C-alpha cells in the first residue's frame, strides 16, 4: 500500500492539494511491471484529514486475515487462502502522520522508528566505518567495528555516553496510578535511553499519561515532555489533554482514546520508505555512493 499528497494542478497550487492511496498486489512471475496490479483505493482533498480513511482501509484488509476457500482459476480448484499487508510505503511526513509519530523536527524523533536523541556529529558513520560497512556488504560478512569517532547508527551496542541524553527539565519524576510503565521511560529515569518504537510501547505511554493527568500527579507540561521523548506527535497529545479536561468537568468522553491504527494488529515495521525516497538524501550521501561505486566497479 502507498499513500501521499501531491499537487493536482500547477495553475492553482493552493487549492489543488490532493491525497491518494493505492494498493499493489504481489505480482506473479513475469508480471513485475504490470500496470494492472496497482489500483487507486482512495482519493480526495489533501487539505482534509484522512486518518479515518486509512483506518477504514486497514480494517478492511484486516478482515482478509481469516482464511477462506476461494476458487483458483489456474488449478480449477478451491484453495484455502488469506491476505495481508506486506508493506505500507510512504515518505517521512506521510508516514509520521499515519503512525502518529513526531516529525524530524522533534528532539527525540530525528531517526524514524526510534525514540532517541541524535547527535549529528557522532551518530552517522564516519568515513572509515562507512567503508567498513561497504566492504562487509561486498564480501557478504557481518563484522562489528569498534570506533571512537562515531556509533555508526547503532544506538544499542555502543557506549552509554554517546547514546544517552539527560532527561529534560519537565520530565515527570513521580507516578501514582500504579499502571505499568514503558520500558526505558519510567519516572525513575535520569537519562533518555534510545528505544525502538512499537505501537504497544507507545500505547502503554499514552495510557500512563492519561491516568497521571487524571489524578493530577502530572501537569500538561509533564505529559507533553514525556510523550515527546517517546516520539508521539502533537495531535495525540492535544487529543489526550482535551479528554482529561472533559473528565475534570464531568463531561462524557469515549471509552477508547488510543489511535486506532495502534490497535489494529499491524507492526510499525511495515511502514517503510520506498527506494526512491531514500536514494537522494543529500549531496554528501550521493558523493559517497558515487565514490564507492567507482572504487569497486572493477569487482
């Protein structure tokens, strides 16, 4: 599945924002470039919210998880079959909107699908580590390289001093709800520790924040900082705060407040970038690719 916004017309760009979603069926041998396997399943104004449309589509796909007997024209028999979504392809802004994550502007969300502080000086691979990675790929080997100049995008097997970040000032230091706390995001933390995102992990954080706000143990600033260290976007935070305000006024609120997409059984790992989005990520990256391509062209 793929979705994104685009300009429908160059003449009236302001009023021509469109959003569309397509689905591509796995192609059989010989049909890899078939234009008949990709279909438009939704299209509308790019200025309108499309979360409900995505939730509906994913719920529809979810109904295909149950195995059913279907007729196969190739074998002329009924076969037990089911279907699932292999990947949801979108660029970073679209993906963050769908999964309710912070954008690259967040202090702890600059790397997609990871809640961690990014130091632009030591997180990316240095030239020697990059060359080492290329050699490993070419020779089909896996070999860890210790480096004192970078962590090579590896948050989880490096020194704590290069990956841990002191908790922000308003990070909550107490809890009274008794709810289980997300791993690496308890109220006893002194540093923000890198953690890979999952819908289950983020759900646990939102439920904890809702409970602590309702009891008055946390204020809005505590909850906002806490959820942002988990890579959760402003839309979820604002929705949660509105819910708490209504509860304090004894106004009716819905039983469920967790984003639906987090509860549908999909793994956050299926939301990926396409190669065309990753190919041209800055001048320095392109120069590195060209250099190593020509260096190893003879092989």
